């Protein structure tokens, strides 16, 4: 089972993220619930890691996760667009 830490020298790909989610589903006593997030921006070794509010009139409420450019919007259920 993964240790829960991401190595910033490795890409955080959707498949790696999904494997972490699957591993979390096996934890005993887990509870599902709402979480709160906020935009952030970090540059590590020349790579930007960020959650950026890119809302506009055309897309409506929209957050973009970098570096993979995953887009999140309503209904905020964890599904994403690439």
C-alpha cells in the first residue's frame, strides 16, 4: 500500500492519483464527507503545482490543477476534464 506521500520528482498523473484513491478505499474506519480546498501555487524544481481559479463567463465556476491541467467544475464531485 502506498505510504500516502507524493514524491514531487514524479509526475502526479491521473492513474497515480486513482491508485492512491483506491488504496484509501481499503483503509478501515474511513468516512466520506465534504472537504474544503483553496487555490495555491508552488514552483518546485521549475515545475508549477497549483490549483487556480480559472472561472469565466463561458465555463462558469472552474478550477484548474497544474501541472496536469485537470479541470474541475460543478457539481464538485471529483470528476475532472482534461
